[in-house]
């Protein structure tokens, strides 16, 4: 709703599920047998994901929350089609 207004003011908004992804990754690793190295490695990918979302937002002239939602939906579709489980 306010995404375009935020963009026009030059505010770079990072959606909560992007910012909190590290905690979710850590919790997922706790559930399947904690592997600190793997959890940290996966968490390091959040930076690149954020950059891709910010770039998509700018390239498509859409709010960052929408670019993030589209990226998440795309990832879910790929995982579902591969028959993988969350």
C-alpha cells in the first residue's frame, strides 16, 4: 500500500522476512541437526539475495516488498516442482 510512496521518498525498505531470514535459517538447522558451518554459509547468502531484490525493485520500478514477494514465490515454486520439502 505504501510501497511506492516509500520508494519516491528514496527510502530503501527491506521486508521483515528478508531481514529475519538468518534466524529462520538457524532454527531450521536446529531442527535437522545443527551444523554451524552450514547455517552460517546459508546465512551469508542473505546479502546477495537482498541485493537481487533491491535491483529487481529498481529495474522493474516496483516496491521492494513486491520484489521480495515475487522472489519468495518463485523459490517456493521451484522447490515444490523439484519435489523437495521445506
